[in-house]
């Protein structure tokens, strides 16, 4: 029995010793290969980047750590910088790219670089490269010689690495939590654009004898995926925040999706103008479910031109508010600030062939100092299309019109079919607009006629409001046809002793009797149409001009013309004179009575 135990003990020692020796040998080999592989890997990385970028970029790092068993490597304090002297040479040779990058980061991780394949087959195959929290600066300068070039390297990178490698590939290149800065060198003193917390995944990078000519690849990649969770940008005037929530883009599909976008004012409606110190329109924009299809990524990368086939926006809000009780800004002019004019001022070249809108609510509100109330005009569930939204000269030369067709519901009731034609090349901001507002109860207009016009609609039914205008920076000219029946109104005034408007009884009776046409067409069956010629004040906005031009047509259609208002003023003056005469006669009678009573008292004494 003791002999058996001794034999087992010897066998155990032999096995343990053998395993330990094996581990020591393998560990020694791994250490040796790690030490030997670091200079080789360092040299290969530097040579590969330098040659594959046509000697434009160099990489530096303070330390490289490798693990030959796992095929992992880590580079510390990495910097990828361009050689500006070489860049100027490439410009002369007409081989320079439009974009120049500088990348710096604390750590770059290379996972599974398959060293045996590198040694045996001269193929550097890497599963993953991770750039952790890199800082990327991109400088863009457009060169004519790059116009129309395909999204692939000018010179095949394979020709640059063929002496050392047969193949270089990376399955995934991950840029995690990127701090990105864009500098536009095409514009003098342009403000750089910065964004943080960006995640970028480059898929299946391949450099071999065929990849440069592969039409399914762009810049040797199979795909590019961009993600942004949350983005907040304060506008330079500190009056708004621009917010993006969850942006996703995939190059193979050309689709960009944004969960929500907001142009959010930092102050409420009444305080906004007070902070500015004058009457200024306050915008509040919120959009959900934004999708862009057919984005040309290579064009955007090379020239920063955003071309998209279609854009879809669902569930949005556009609210405009102005406190007219505040003073107007001295010499402020809104000439040249119509929507299509502002589009031409955008620095980035844009073409969206078609924008599809669905369920967007539009509100235009005003605070009236006379009534001390807010009035608003709402267009709910707005849907439709915007075609040829662009500021590109070459596109405008082919088609200079941005065409807008919308269907909306006035105060959620009356259906409105609206059509705009914006001339993108007009120096004076010319555009046309026409539309038809279908039947609705006229009393819903009280939301704007009472606070802004001091007119309450007691009853009335609208059959149709049809209009057609031509407009530019100076104003709008057109025709309004307003058909309605059974209209009755009350004139209102602000009563300082009460917190609401009160009716002006007698004047309302006079207005209905002398001014207001209760129906159109009238008893003769003839529809009265109105020709409108509205001169736009230079500080009047796009929304305000459209509203005022339509309001003039509606006001004249119901009979509130200058002539009738003159007659009304004469009646009011006569009425006031009669009231004054009545008060004077009453005062004289009172005085005579008091004098008589005084005499009688004196006689009794």
C-alpha cells in the first residue's frame, strides 16, 4: 500500500513539473514574441498609415503594449497629424483631399490582430480597433480637381503596402465618445462647429489588390454608422437651445433618423421680448420622427453638401409669438428674411428633393397692448409636401422654384388647402401663394378677432375663403373671395375695471346696421370679391404679412371698408354730439331747477 502511494506521488510530481515547465516555456515564448512583436507592430502601424495616405499622415504614440496570446495591443497617447508641407505638395499634384484631419486620444486598442497570419501570410487582419474618446478636428477646403471624383482613394493604397503586406483588413473601427470640431476654410473667419459624444463605427475596412475598385465600397469601407444620443447647442444670442435626441445614420441605406428636434426658447412668451428689450418674434419649434432618405454620404464627406432624396417629418409644432406692446427695435428690418431667402443664406449647401410633412401644428400668436390680451391663429394637423428645397446654384439653374403644397385645419375645424411657389433666385424675395379655406363656424375666429381686432363674432357661417396673391419684399397684391352668411358682430372695448373685454352696445348695433354685410353673396346673388394691395412695413415678418393681407381682404368683404368706416365715424361723431347736447340741456335744466329752489327758499325767509 505504501509503495502504491509513493508511485502516485511520483506521478503527480512528474505531471505537475511537466505542466509547470510547459507554462514556463510557453510564458517565455509569449514574452519573447511580445517583446519581439512590439517593434514590428509599431513599425508596421506607422509604415502602413504613412504609405496608405500618400505620405500625408503620421502617427505617434508613447507606448505600445501587446499580448501575443490574445492578439491584442494598446497604444498610449496617440496622435495622428497631417504633414502640411506634404499637403501643399499634393495640392500642386492635384491629389490632395478636401478634408484634413487631426486626431488625438489617450488610448487606442487593437483587438485580435492575428500575429501568426501576419508572420506566415503577410496579412494584417484585425478584428477591432477602438478609439476611446478621441478629439477630431476636420478642416475642409474645396478643390476643383476633386469635383466629380468617385468615393475611393486617388491612388490605390495597396500599391503603397504591397511590398510589406498582401492584405490589410479591420472588421470594425470604433470611435467612441468623439469630440468633433469642423473648420470651414472656404469661408473667411467662419465659426467652427463642434459636437461631443458622437459614436462612429466603420465596418469592414479592406486594402488588397481589388478593394480600391470595388463599387460596393466607399473609401475602402463597407459601411459607416453614426450615432448621437443627445445634443444641446446654445445659440450665440443665448435666447435658444437647439436640441437633438438620438440621431442614427447608416451609409449603406443613406437613411438618417432623428427621434426629436427642438429649437427651444429659453424664456416664456411675455418675458422673451422683455429680455431682448423690444418686440421680437419668438419661435418655438419641436419636431418628432424625422427621417432623411437617400443621403449622398461621399458627397457630404468631400464637399459638405447635404443631398437627400426625401425628408419625412411627423408630429411637430411651430409656434410664433410677438408682444406688440413692447417698443419696436429702431431701424430693424426684416427685408430678405422670408423662408426661401433664409435658406439661401445657409452656409452649408443643401438639396432635399422632397420634404413630407404630417401632423404639424402651426400657431401664430400676438399680444395686443390695446386689448391687453393674446390672440392666436392656429393651423392644426398640417400635412403636405415641400419640393426642391435647395440653395445650390447649379440646381436652381435647372429649377428655380421651391413648391409647397399643404393641407391644414384652421383652429382644428376649417380645412385649408394652401399652395406656395417660392422663387429661389429672385432678388426681391418673390413668391406666390393661393389657397381655399372651406366651410366652418365663423365664431371660432373670435380667438383672434376679439383680442386683435376688438370684434366679437356673435354668429355666422363661412362657405369658402378663396385667395390668390403675388408677394415680394415690398408687399402683397392679390384677390380675396369670401363667401358667408348670417353674420353678426359686436364691437368690444377694454374695461380697466374688469379683467375682460366688454361689448359696446350701441356702436355694435350701428356697425351691424351700417357697415357689416350679413352675407356674401348678397340678396342680388352677386359675390363681392376684394382686390388687396398691401404695403409691407420693413419690420413685418413673413407670417405677419400673410395674415395682414388676408385680414384686409376679409375685412373689406364683410363691409369694413374705408368709406363705410368714414360713415361710421360720422355717425359716431353725430351720436356723441347728440349725447353732449343732451348732457348740456340736462345740465341747464338742473341748474334752472336749483336756481328756482334757491329763490323759493330765500322768499320763505
